[in-house]
C-alpha cells in the first residue's frame, strides 16, 4: 500500500459527511463519467457505492495481511448459491456510515433511501440454503474467521416472478444489466476446467485425464466487511469464459454464428442459476456447473496453500472446506485427483488428506431433494471422477467390512446405476452436520442411519442462524432505535445481549414503545402493500405472513384452506366480533413444479374472491405480492405480527425465516419441526403457538395407512372448503382448474394437510383471542426478541469454527 502512496485510514468508518460527499462527486465524474446535472439515480448509486467500497479495500488488504502473518487456518465455504440481496445499505451499516451517507447524499440533493432501493437484488440463490450462505459470510467477517466463499457468478440469478391472471410467470433476472460496483475482476486468477474425454495412464495411480472440452473459470472478488469494518473476507465467484473468444477461421469464411458457438457454449455454464433440469440437457448443464465451480475453487485453494507450504500432508491443518449441501460434493474426487494425478500422491494418502479437510452440511432429508447422478452421465462428463468415486466406494466397503458392518445398498455410494452424492459427501467428510437439533437427530436415525452406525462421531449439529446486522439492525430501524435506548447497541455484535430485554417485557411503558415500533413498521409497509397487492393494512390489523419457497411440505395449502374456512365462518356469523387479519403469502415455485404453481394460482383466485367480498371487508384480506426476494423480506419481517411455520413435522430441516420473524417480534404459529422446536424451547411454550402432529406421529400415521378422507369427513369446515375448491367456487371460469389439488387432498395428501387442519384451525382461533389482549401479546413479542439472540449466525459460525473447522475466531 505504501508503494502507491496511499494513506491508510485508521478505521473504515472514520469519514465525515463532507469527505464522503466529495468522494461521491469524484466517482460520479471520474468513475462513471457523468456530471451532476445529467446524473440519474443509478449513477448516484454507483458513485456512492464506489465511495463506500473505497473504505473497505484497505481493511480488506489488512485482513489478508493479518491472516498471512499468523498463518491462520483458512475456511473455504463452497456453495452453489449465495442469496445476497442488496449490498449498499448493508456495507454502509457495517461501516457505521449511515448518517454520513445520508447527509452526504442530502447535500447533493439525492434521497439516500431511494438510492438504496434502486440497487438490484443479487439473487444468486433459490432460498434457505443460499440465504444461509450469505448470513454465514457476514458472520465469518463479524467474528473474524479467515473465511472465503466460493460460488458461481450467474449472469442471471433467480427468475423474476410475476402473475399473469394469477398464474406464476417467470422472466430472466438481470442483476448484471448495470455495472456491479462491489466486485473486482481477477483475470489472473483463472483456471482451465475440463469436461468429457478419456482417461489414460498417467503420473498417478488413477490415470491421467484428457478432457474433450475446456472452459476457463475467471474469478470475481467481492469484499465482505464485518461489523465496524474490523475484518473483511472475500466472496469469490467464478464466471465461465471460452478458451478462445471466437473461431477466426469460421469467421473469415463468413460463418459468424459458427464462429461464436464455442464462446456461447462455454458461457452457458455460468449463465443461469439452476437451469431447469427436467430435460437431459438441463441435467448435464447442472452437473457441469457443479463441477465447474468446485474444480476452480479446489485449484485455487491448493494454489494458495502451496504458495506458503510445502508438505501436502499439512493441508488439513491449514485448510477447512465446507460443502454447502451436496452440490459441491465432487470436491472429494477432484481433490484426490489433483493430489494423485498432478502431485503424485498414492490414492489412500490423498483420500486421507481430502477427508481431513472436507465437511458437509446436509439441508434436507426429502428423498427427492437428495442429489443422485446417473453413473452414465457422470462417466460421460467426468470420466476420471467416476473412476475415483468407484475407488472411494471400494475403500468405504473395505472399511465397513473391517468394522463388522459390510456396506449394503443403503450405505454404498454407487447403486441402481446412480452415484448418491449425499453418501459420497458423507464418506469423504471429516464432519457432517445437520442444521437443527431435530434434523440432526433424524439424519442419524433415518437417511444416514447406516453410515452413522459406522461413523458415530461424524454427524454433529449446528443449528442455523441469521445475521443480526441485516435482519434486525438493517431492516428494522424503529426497533433498532428502541433497543439502542433501552440496552445500547452491544447486541449487534453479541446478540445474546438481547436477554437484557426480558425484565422490560413486564414494563408497561416499554411495551407501549415496542408496540409503537411495530406499528411504525406497519405504517411504513401499508402504501407498498396497497400498491403491490391492492390491500389496505390498518395498523390494528393482525399481519399474518407466510413467506418462503413454495413447496407442498411447507403447506401453504394448509394456510389457504384455513383462510377459506375463516372466510366461510365470517360470512356465516357476521355478528361475531372477528379479529381483523391480513394474510400475506410470498414466495416462488420452481418453474417445473406444477403442483406448487397450481397452489399459487389457487391463492390468487381465493385472494380475489375474498378481497372482493363486502361481507368480510376490513376483517379478512389476502395479499400475494409478486417476486418475493430478500428486499421484500426486509420490508415484511419487521411489520409482521404472526409467522407461519407450518411444515409437516420432520420435513423442514431448520428454517431461517422462522428465526428472522421471531427476532423482529412476530409470534410463531408452527409445528414441532426444524428449528421451531428450538425456538419454542427458548421463547417458552406460552409465547408460541404450537400445533399438529410431531415428526414421530407423522411417521406413525403414515405407517398405519393414513386416509385423508376420514379427516375431511370429521371436519365439516375442512370438508366445506375442499368442496368449494372442487366445485369451482374460486374458479367459476374453469371449475375443474384445481382438480389435481382436490384429488390429492382427498386421496393421498402426502404432507398430511388434512390430518393437521383441525389443530391448526383451533390454534388460529386461540391466536385471534390472544390478539385482543394487546398487552399480553406485546409481552410475548418482547420475550421472543429477548430470547432469540441465540439464533444469531455469529453463534452458528463460532460453533462451526470450534466443533467442525478447528479454526480460530479473531473477535
Ligand atoms: O439450512 C438452510 C435451509 O436450507 C433449506 O432451505 C434447503 O435448501 N434444503 C431447508 O429447506 C431449510 O429448512 C433450511 O433452513
């Protein structure tokens, strides 16, 4: 730094509004090339982003120097998804520059809030697992883990959702249509990544691989500042480029399209998040994406290690690699391949080194979500890796036999012509973790039961967490201000300090102020909800939200059936003083998931009917704002009163929306599933609304032969709701529209919606009654906030560092 004459600022946040304003002006002119009079909002946003980024770069270098000087163990977090959201406001808050930024922009005649809203959401993920990765990045910087995230720089992130006549329509998302100011392209950090071809004799005993096709992985680095900018890690995303820009000979022949084809094919690899894998081409592309980013990351990791160390046996002491789900599970075979083929190690030595570094997080027990690749496809795209997988499987079989537990079909990596990626990840990992206590126990007892018996020390739990910076400090200014007055701001870096609020739950004046903060959030939300969904949100109305991906096991349908039954009950008894509610649904369905898309259409049809009905006006409304994303979550969560966490018990691995909502003072209505169990344990039975079958009861009901028709017959209100849907009450233009939903509910009901309906209905009526005693409700809400500090992702990252990575934390 000295060589270029830079003065290093003592701390990233030490900048006045006047200085910042000057820097913004300079960037506007010299980086964007625009004068103030011609500047559009996006130009100002970019200029401010560059000015903020300037504050991060030096601490970023300093962090790297500290890590190198201490030769710290590094943690590499490999994830196909990083659902990051907007970065400007987050960076400003982490650096403590909010008032300086507001003042600087006000001085330039620009509204800071409008700037923040102008930033596109970086939506490089589908849902929970991707958002968890983003929270973990933030926390690794907050607690000072020498961490680096690796993923894919998709040109198009998660699709943009709109509704066409109530049906979900998908459109390509284009977050890179404007310059992305937070990243640095690193053309020097690039690796050739091969596919296909053949395996011949080579240096190692696995044979050398001769790929048929090669693309280049090029790195783009984004600095990730932690709280107060004390530590700055890196997110490195890989973009696919062709080995040659275009074929000159074909071009000279006038074959312009042909000349561009190799480039187009190469770039396809990082073009779109999760291509629809319902076609064979889609599946192959997905496999290539997984290998592409994993292989580039592993090479980068080895290169960084070898710059400083000679002995590869020391790799596990200096490197911990976390596989976020099975998508990067090919890391095991790839690392072994590099150690054997390119470094000349013996297979067993290479395997032991790989297993010393690798760790795997499982995020689901749903059989259809556990990745399996046809061996034929893997062999075609990655022939060398298939051979290595076979050798890993053979070694695993030998180890199992030696332990007196011969590996059977349930514990083998290869079976039925497929490669089971969960088993591969387990076998090649030092530690495997679940993401809530219940999920980890179920992993040990069910899907990974055989492997757990063989390696009883391997599966550990690390319950998920969420970053308090984005999910309380950033998204909830009214509550943040109240907390600041009541307990200071130490909670931002140490969320357990929220415990200090416990006594205040019994302080009527504090409760009043807490309720006022919630009201302020609702008032702030109301115009947006009116614009997006045509809903009038009065602050006294109970705001009931279910925001998450659409999946049958998450049971948006249960919520909807209750909505229909409630609508009926209100119409049948208009004299009753019903608790007014606005029900908000938010979420996307996978483009190829027909049932989930039909449920979305049903919600929109019911919403139209209910919202148009004068008989329930002011009492019940249904809102479904399109295109749920991180920014929408940041709007809805602070305003919510009730959090719907109603999955079939045993199927939601953890959930993190449940944590965000409770942390912002929404009470949960939920099943004993995933982290709901731990939320209940912490907030107390009396401050949460639990209902329904437990995971054990669900398993028993299924084993006994569950018959949903009997549940429907036993509940007149459920029967009425189902019949209305069946008869076209909500779809008069096409009465048969929802036949698939009705037939499934009556005949099969895999997710036990009907079995839990009555318990859910009763709990919802208890909630109506509880809402009327606002002092008691607010007391519960305060206790939720006070006791949810444990759900900070800082706690989770400290747990990973200590129990899985064996890595230090700086703070
Ligand atoms: O662990 C993070 C989240 O991951 C999922 O979204 C996933 O992608 N499998 C799970 O469904 C969530 O329960 C979990 O919180």
